[in-house]
C-alpha cells in the first residue's frame, strides 16, 4: 500500500467474491436481479460491485487546470456473471450527463458513490456489454481513514490521481475493488505545454488548437486503484533497459537534479528484481517524480510508481518490487495488504543484503530487539481497522513473517518460493489463505503452524525470534 515518502487467476477471484456479495434492490431495469453494490470487502464493504466482470476501460478525459474542471467519457466493457436487471458503478462526486448500454440510452440514478444503471432489456448471464458514461465536474480529494489524502490531488501546475484504496472513483466510474482487474486505454487532453502521464505505453500524442491529447495503453490487467494520470510540467524521458524494456520517466523540473542518479538505477534494480522474483510482469516500466505536496507518500501505480520528491534507492526498490507483489499478484481483499507491503519491504532487506549492507537477519534482529512497539500493535494479516492498513505491522512484521519462512526452509528454497508465488498468481488475485497453502505445498515436510500462529496471526510480540 502507501509508504510514507523518504526524500533524497483474476476472473476466478472475482467470481468467488461475487458469490459472497449481498444483493441490493436497485430497480426493475428488466428481467433478472440487480447486481450488488459492493463486494463485501471487510474494510470497505461498499467498494466494488457484483454481478459483472470488467475486461476493459476506455477513458477519454479533458482537464482544465485553471478551472479545475474534468470532462470525461468512460466506456466500460464487461461480462455479466448472472442475469441482471441493473448494475452499479462506483463514482464519487462529478455530474453524470448521459448513460448508455450497448449504444442505447439507459435509465440511471445516484446514491452516494453508487451509480445504478438499468439497461433497457436487462442483461443475460454471460452476456458481454458496454456501458458508456459521460460526466464532468471538479474531482474530489479524499481523506482516508488513516488521514492520508487520495483521489484527485491538485498540484502547483496540474494534478495527480492516486487511487489507493478508493480514490480512482473520483475521476472515472468503474468497479473499484482490487478483485476486478482490467486492461485500459486512456486519452487525456490538457493545455498545450503540459504533459499527461499514465500507466503503460504512450501510443499517441497530438496537439491541435492549443491542446495536446496523450494516448496511453495498459496491456496487462490492472486493479483500478493502481491507475494514475499525472498532469503538469514534467520532463519526459523514454529509454530502454539492456534487454529492451521501455522505461518512461516523468520528472518535475524542480526534482530533476535530485532524481537523476537514482532513476538511472531503474534498469539495475529491475535486473536484480527479475533475478530474485522472476520475469518482469509488464511491458513497460518507469516512474513519476513530482514535487512534494498533498501526497506525502509514494505509491506503486502500475508500471509507473509515483514519488512526491526524489526517492532514495531503498524506496525505488520497494515500489518496483510492488510491480510483482501488489500490481501483478494483487490482494483479493484489503485485509491481505501485508502480501503487498511485507513482500516489498522484504525486497528492501534483500537488496541491502545483496549489495553489501545489513543482512536480512540483522534487520530482523534489530526490529525484534528494538523499542518500536508499533510493530506489535496487531497481526499483519488482521489489521484492526481501515485506518491501520498502512501501519508498521503490515510492512515490518509482514516482512518478518517472510524471514521466518526463509529461516525454516533455507535460502535456496525461499528464493524459489518468491519466484513461484509471483508466477502462480501472475496478473491475478490472492489472499493470505492462498499464500499459506502455497508455502505448505512447496515445503510439505515442514511445520509452519508456529509461524502462522505467532507471527502472522498472533497478538503482541512473539515469544522468541
């Protein structure tokens, strides 16, 4: 998840949650039953929607920074997972102007973050369909339960959209829960002279009548909270790694000098990560470096992590490791965030160990013997509330769980486990139960009960390191 900045198979997972989601009465838009307004996430029960599976988002946006005005057309391509009379999309704020399904006008209504759409003839189980929504307004900045800010963050020269956990719903309608991943095509038009950066590959750029349209394509499935658009006065650079992977970086000119050396290490970090975690899961890489502002944290936005100020090498390693753990292997619920943050934190430990710094064992011992009681405030697999999803146990104690597994099975088997886990759920979703079952399957002769009971689910400081 978000880490405070230091300056200097998916369809199967969706089907499981769909089956568990409660139905809500949304109207009589045709034969069938209404889709559910929420997938029943333990911390954000209204996030996402059941009854359909999104496969593609086509987003056309026009943004005027002077007026803070966004106009958008979102085309959501999906498949009904049961017979539907109505379906819900998540959209926070913004004014809806028109909704169509398959090109036909559809009735719709708003209730909080829920945009309920009633297709004229309903939708059959398994039917593929397209919902198009035209909307506009001033996008909101949200304050999360932990006090951090997300959504549409206004900057000195534009804006940046950061979506973890629910902020993407402020700039486009969709199924905003990590369990429903899709591919994306985004066209964003801004005043000439500004840049608009998003995920994936830049496939087009065209300037007419004082405005520039940027076209971005994300080829691999992406959870909506990892989608981003950054608008501002950036210096764009496109290079390639030695093995040909495109690397897009966008850097605020005020951060250029401080960022240059660490961003130049992206190919080196990716080469190390491929050796450690397995093949890179995406077709592009890069970073966005903005000046410090409302976002006091870095975020692993897919293929293009966001940094509010120049990162150090450790933070770069952390966010690039998320491309495997969090972006490709995405949590099934927000309760499973330690699978993102524990892995990315342990990647930092491994990087230091492999580059002449403290060993992972030394880092583990220092944490265990230290005086930061916050690490033991709750089990990493059971944050006490949404306000604690970014708490120290999720990061540091989550990494300690991985180190305990490494101690139990040995270095070689552990490195193989890291690569195997990333491969087994590539571009999909997984939860803590999936992980513990995977570990036990990979090491059938080992007893992991004490690790699960004391380190993963146990309250307080475990009795022994």
